[in-house]
C-alpha cells in the first residue's frame, strides 16, 4: 500500500499522464493516471469506459498520420507523435504521445505503455520562432548585397541567398567553409586582419575582391561588427558589389589623365601664345610709338617754325593731328596695361582701404580746380588683395568720377563700403552726367564708350577695372541715371571667406 501511494504521488507530480493499452487495440486504453484530468479536462474513467475515446478526439487532419505511426510500434518497439487533440473546453491543444511496446518471454506483444504531455506552449514558441525566422529571413534575403554571420572560429552560421548566388556555393558547402576561402593573396591577408579587428575593436570595413566558385573575382565593400551573446562572440556583416563604382573610378582616373595631358598641351600652347603676346606688346610699345613720335615731332615743328605761314584753320588742323597722336599714345598705353594684367601675378596682402583711398584723394585733390570737387570718404572695410591692383581700381573709378562731373558747378564724389553675404562691397558715387541703365552692359567692354565726343578717354579704363576685380574673385556693377550721377560698385571676398 505504501508503494502504491508513493507511485501515485510520483505520477501525480509529473507533467504528463501515463496510460496502458492492449497490443491488439492500441487505441483502446485500459488504464490512465489521474493527471489526465488536469491535462485534458476529462476524468480518467472517461478514457477507460468509452472505447477509443482518446482516438475520437484527435484532430481530423492528424488522425490518419497518428494511426499509421502507431502501426509501426510493432516493428520499431516504440513511437513518438505530435498532434492536436480536442480538450473538454472544445479547444484543440498540441500533445506529444510517446509509447513503448512490452513483450513477454516468448517475444509476443504483451502491453503498450505510453505517456501523454501537453506541448501547446512549446508549439506556440516554435511557431513564434518560425515566424520571427521567416521575418528575419525575408529582411536578410531582401538586402541588395550579401549578408553573413559566423562565430569567432570562422564557422558560417547564417547567410542570405545572395551569398549563394554570388559565390556559386550551395548551402551545404557554405556551412563547411571559412570566410577566408573567398579571397586570394593580398585580399586574403587584408580580410584576416580586418576580421581580427572586428573581434578586438567591435567594427571594421574593407574593400576586397570576392572570389566565386568558378574563380571569378568581384570587387565588394564589406562592413562588419561584433555581436556578443552570452560569453560568445559573433561577427555579422554585409557586402555590397562596387563594380560600377570601381568602373566609374577607373573612368574618372582615365579622364583625369587625359585632362592632365590636355592641360599640359594647352599650357604649352598658352606659353607660346604668351610669348607671341609679349612680342606683340613689344611691337606695339616700340614699333608703333616710333611713327607716333615722328608725327608728333614734325607737327610740333610745323607749329613752332612755320606758324606764320598758316592761317587759323591750318593751325587748328595741325593741333588736331597732335591731339589724335596723343590720344593714340594713350590708347596704346591702356591696351598694354590691359594685356599685362592677364600675366601679372597677384601678390596678396592685407589692405587698409581707408588709408589707400585717402592717399588717392590727396593726390587727386592737387589736380582739381580750387574746391570745385568735394571728396567724401565713408568708412571702408579692410580687404585682402594685390595692393597695386586695388589702388588702380580706385584710381580709375575716381578719375572717371572727376571726368564726368566736370560739367557740374560743384562735383560731389563719395567713396564708401560695407559687408554683405561674405563680401566686402565698395562704391564710388558721383553727381555727374550719369548714364542710361539700358546701356549698362557696355560700360566694361573695351572701346565701349557711352560718352564719346564731349569727354576724353580711350574706353579701356573700366575694362581694366573689371579684369582686376574678377582676378580677385569679385564682381563689379554700376547704377546711374542720365544727368543725376552714377555709382560704381565692386565686391571682393571677405578675408578668409
């Protein structure tokens, strides 16, 4: 009795129910432990008294499979089966049925002993894991590149379909390979170093040629990081095919080489052109000046030595010759100055613009009529540029302002500046004859003059100003109105801008 009580206690504490069945009728139970009621909701008597009660509640989709499984018990001696079974509350739950065939001394089937255990929670966990795996597999396989996961021993644990397609190795072969099997030579050494780096520093990246099963090499960019689970380290990474990028880089390199060659050729051509321009400048400076000097000299002699032989009209004509000779000389000087600007190196320095403009005002004030020109200097931000060239810019603009205010009874000329949008803007404003804004695009062209007869000049001064400003990375523009004056602006990049 004590033994039976002890066995009953043990059976009641186990998570599964026990049963026995006759070998001739493995679906007809003859005894079942009391645990069956907690598991299924039916009393133990229900299974024994109603023939094939247990078999009748197996899910219809599983019934045939379970039946065939039990038929093998006579050959195998034991079986195990998972299936759905309808409990007392009407719900189907998953159960695991394990049974053993007991034989007598003559090896004849004597009895079937089995266990019956609810595995619904396990099946739910398995289903959840399968869904998570399906979800993660979908994400991994949707990646545009390759995905891989291996342990610190270099054994592949997981990868996506792209790795199989790119390398040409089936899953079975990949599971037996090391990541180093996909690289040759220097690339193999590089990847060995980078993988060590991942396990030490936590992350790394590299470019290398991935070698497929057929020996084909494809450039890839790899990025990996360390993944720690418990006391184990893993490496997870991705690889992206960079063939197109490499081809683009090679194309750019080729284009750069071609460009360098073209630059070399153009530089040589430019040097030749510069020498020709220097020769032309020399010719203009010497060969053209000689006849001009002769014309000027002989016309002066005519005026001085033969003045009594000319009437007023003759003298006027000779003076016109001398005036035009002088104008031609000035034009030659301006053209030479314009051509030299393109060859002159810019010597950058910090410029005190207030000091520069004040010095110019002092120089120009000596040449103006007693107090007829009023100069007004507003604060000017400092600049960085070639002091000589910037001096010439202000000189040309101020001389222009003086020239075009001559018809005024009192000339007002103002110079100022301000900072705007990373530029220092300077201006020269006058109250002179001004100009029509519809012709503003002609102001800075060579020989483009808006006032031709009444004002002296060659039409090159503003072109020189524009070239200097542009060589400093700036811009120049003007605003004006006929008989109401003009304002010329130029902007230079701020220091360090």
